[in-house]
C-alpha cells in the first residue's frame, strides 16, 4: 500500500471520519472529493493538449509530424576541396577529429569512469579510446 498504510489503518480512518462527520454528511464529502479529482484530471489533460498544440505549432512546416529536425553540420575541409597552402598537411588541424577530454557519453553527455564501456545514466555504448 502507498505511504505504508495498512488495511487496518484505512478502517480506523473511515471510522473516525464517520464519527466526526456523521452518516448524512459522508456521502456529500465523497461526492465532492470525486468531483474535485475529476476536475483536476480534466484540467491536467487540457493543459497537456495545449502544450502539445503549441509544440506542433512551433515545429517547422517542412519536418514531418513527430520528427525532430536536426541542424545541418558545416562541410569539413578535405584534401580535395581544401587549398594546400603548405607542404605539411592538406587537412587543417581544425578539421581533424577531436578526441574527448574524458570518458563522456555521446548521447547524454554525462561523465563516466575511465574503464566504463557503457554510460551509467542512459546505457549507451561509450566510444572506444584510440591510443
């Protein structure tokens, strides 16, 4: 049972409520409590639908419904499209892949122990370290 309430506790609460409010008033209290819960559920449902409508309205028109648009990444300079100004390297250091400074998850970005193979937060496979 929630909150550690046992069935005997529920019986005692009902008996105390019966003694305090009487037999005529208890049905009225139950009815009003039921109406309150129903109105609360209706309000939360309407609020959730309103949020969904706002999100759909703000989504780009070109994207299909339910699909999140991803930003376009800039083109990386390769030897074929980068002018070779020096004889050292045709690829600039900024175009070379960066190694992460720690053992961070690619999906959620959370740090993990250096020996971990999977993320402790989301369970995604961590990138293997290149020596």
